[in-house]
C-alpha cells in the first residue's frame, strides 16, 4: 500500500459536515508520519506531559485513517501467522498488556474483531492508539468493525459522552463516526478461517461466492438496517438450542444454531468461524464441535465480571492456540488496627 495512494471518493467528514474542503480529497497523506505523531502523543499518557490531541490534530489524523481503510478491502484476505483479539471496550491498560504479552507490531501480526470503545474508562485513547498502529503498520495490523462502532450503540454506552466531555463538540464525534463507516466487516484467513465481530447471516448461507458477497458490501456504511447481512455480521449470536435462524433476545439481528454453522462450513469449505461480541468466562469458548469460537479480550470486564481474556494465535499451517490472560485485580491496602 503506497503512502501516496489516494481515495477518489467523497471528501472525508462530508456526511452532513464541512470540516474539510473538497480539495482534501486528492491530498497525498503520509500514513506513517500521521501514525507516528499520534503514537508519540499517546506514549506520554501516564506522564504529566500528556496533553489531549487538539481538535485539528484529531481531524487530520482521522482523515488519514479514513483513506487508509478505503484503500483496503471490505473483506480482508489475510495470510497467517496472525494473532486474533476480541472485544477491548476502552480497557487501555489491558490492551497494552496484550501487546506486551504477545508482541508489538510489526513483530506480531494482529487482527482485532471490533468493539474497541464504550463501557471502559479510556475509549478515546484506545481507539486513537489502535488507529495509529493501523496507520503505522497497514500490512501487519488489521481492525474490523464491531457493533459498538455504530452510532446507535456508542451514543448510549459512553463514547459520545466521552467525546463531549473532552472536546465539547459533535464535530469530533462525527469524525470518528465517519471512520467507523468505512471499516471492514470481515476477514478470511488462509482461505479456511472466516472472522467477523458478530456472526452468520442467511445471505451467507444462500450465496455461492462467499468472499465476493462479503467484499461487495458498499461503503460508507452507516448503521445497518435491521434485518440485513451487515447487521448480522456485527450482531448475530450462536445458540446451541436454536435450529436455523431465530429472533434474538437482544432485539436486533438474529441467533443461529449448530445446523447453520455446519451448513455454512460445508458449503464454503470453511474450517473455523472466529467471532467476538459475547463475554465468555475463560476468554474463549467453542461451539458446534469446534467449528466456531468466541474470543473476548477484556479481562475483568467493566470491573464487574471475573472473566479472563484470551487471544488466538494462528500459525502458518493454520494451527490455532490460545493465550489466556487472567484478571489483574488492584491490591487492597491493609487497614491499620
């Protein structure tokens, strides 16, 4: 991917906004430089020298992120080795722990499965950090969109409030939202492992061209309608007691049973479906004779659960292994008698 690659579509932040003029559409962006500048700021986050990126710095940075995502497919075709991570939800310290435990890019290649924001205390820093690494290492680091990277969700569960408290303007929130609308929804690893945030959809059972169907989803994609395949990729859940596709208790998208998983894998020659979206006690949980696995990478979720986190390593031969990270609880000070 050339640093001079240009996106010849609509101008960034052009959806109901005029932050950028049309002249910025053809501007050459140095992705590496933009990533470095943001990483340099965020590396000071635990020091007295840290200052929030300015509104202008955020806009310039997000413009580069928008164009970077548009330069890559809607369905990523990836070659292992690769490390897969599930939900992060603004738990910045745990995100850093993942990198310290499993290696930093580009030494380790990563695919994150979405839900970077909301609920946790550091959604803005988490999102900026991940996007900066994406700019710095575009061929080693990949980010899928999760259901929390939609405005219908993150306006309620914390991200919008975080932005307004920090910057006091909808413009910054809208800039992030536009970047979310062009993030990929799925990935195919080694042509045998399919990844998404949520789960399967009826359209994926009916199609005979899996990759083309996933890659042909048009961008920018705002909050997907219910029902729709993009919505299911972000929201649907497997349930052992379900046959076929059924109504979801979430009130959005659907649930699907083991029969659907078997049918999908047999039809498309898929060995494993990897998704996130649900808290699981040990950080990962298999379904349907190990044809589907859920990964969750935010330990001690919301400070309320005692769940572990996990990441999944895929080696060059497509062998999958897991690394579990147990919660690290703050030590209580002993009271003086």
